C-alpha cells in the first residue's frame, strides 16, 4: 500500500468520525440543560476526539515509514496512544474532584505512567532499530 493511500484513508475515516462525535455532542448538549451533565458529556466526547486524533497520527507515522522518513514507527505509535491514555485518565481524576488531583499519590502515579510510556517507547525503538540492522533485539 502506498503512503498517499494511507493518508487518504485516514482522512476519509477521521473527518467524518470527528464530525459524528461533534454532532453527537451538540445533540447531548441540547438534551441536558444541567451544566454538570454538559461538562461530563463534553469531557467524554473530548476523549473520543483525542482517540480519533491518535489514530490519525498513527496512520501518518505508518505513511512516513512507507516513505522511508521514519524508522521507529511502532515506538511512536505506542508513545502517542499511551500518552493520550494516561492524560485522559489524569483528566478524569481531575474532573472527579479537587481532592483527587491534589493528592500527591495521584500525580505521582500519572508521572510514573508517563515515564513508563517513555521507557516502553524507547524499548520498542531499540527493538525496531535492531531488526532494521538485522540483529537479534535481545
């Protein structure tokens, strides 16, 4: 498959998906006059939009790999998805209440998860480099 085809398919999938999420948010927004319900709906739909963005970014990295401009595509994909997941979880904790976000334990946990994401992406990049060089990654 060509890189331009991957980019086209990603755009053809991402744009309507984002439009559906935004349209659904507009529908839910008008259905719930409570500001708390609206805030909850906006947060959930924002997570959906972040997932669509992550998929589009992953497709772009795969396309760059096919063009020979990126050597660590899977490390980058792992980093994008894991970072978005950790930050979404942190935002959910923040939304749950100010006591959760002010907890040193919660913040330390999420910093640790971000560090684990970086370490995981580094390991995947090393494996990719070793495979590209024709060596055993271990």
